[in-house]
């Protein structure tokens, strides 16, 4: 794996991890949790630029979260943490 890819992968994984850790303190919205899940999927697919864009939006729910968003299913922060760990470990 080339250095730019390793760096992009690490940066996105750290950004996701930081928000998940902070989310335990501030309480992430259902929309933010769904967005994080999408960012993890992009990390796994090595679509780093898209993952970074998703995280930028996720970090600013005041600007990007749709009014009246209703989650179709409950996503637990712990499950996302485990999913991120599995994706990072798969390298």
C-alpha cells in the first residue's frame, strides 16, 4: 500500500474514531450515527475523499442534518466502534 493511501486511510479512521469517542460525551443524533456508518463503509471501500466529505457534514449537524430526520433503524455507537475496529484491523 502506498504512503498516500496509508495516510488517507489513517486520517479518515482517526477522524471517525474521534467523533465516536466524543459522541459518548455529547450524544450523537441518529442522523450522525448513520453518517458515521457511511463513512466507515467508504473507508472499507478505500473511497477516502468521499469518507472525509461525509465526516465534514457529520461534524456539522447544525448545517447538514435534515429537519425532521427519522432513522429507519437504530444504530448503536458501540456497533460502529466495533465495525471501525474490524475495518482497520483488516489492513
